[in-house]
C-alpha cells in the first residue's frame, strides 16, 4: 500500500509521540478500521505486526522529532508499506 504523508499530517503530528506522529496519522487515514498503529525510529507496528521502515521514512521521523525547520527537510512524501489488510 502507498502511504501519503501530507501537510495536514505534518502540521497536526506530535513530535516524539509514537501514536500521533505524521507517519502514524497517515497510516491510520488509510485504514478501514481503527487499527492500532505505533511508529518507532526504524519500525512500525500495525495491530502488533512489526514492519521495518525504509531509510527515507526513518530519516523523516528523526528530522521531525529533532525539530529540523520544516522548509528544509520536513515535506510531504509517499512511501510503500507491505500491508494490505483493512485498507479503505
């Protein structure tokens, strides 16, 4: 599935919060049901299933959490996640 992290996810995301970061918000927006989504610096859990993150996603999370100026590195982007169950 393609995950699209948009400006809304970035502006409403919470730094250093594994359930409310822009990546978790973007994934949750794609879900049909209210699946549990938790993001770490290098992984995602969706309903207790572990997925490793691509380097570009890990870099985004690190930059977002470090408060790098948005205009420099925090921009909307898309990435592929190997997950198909419960997609809208």
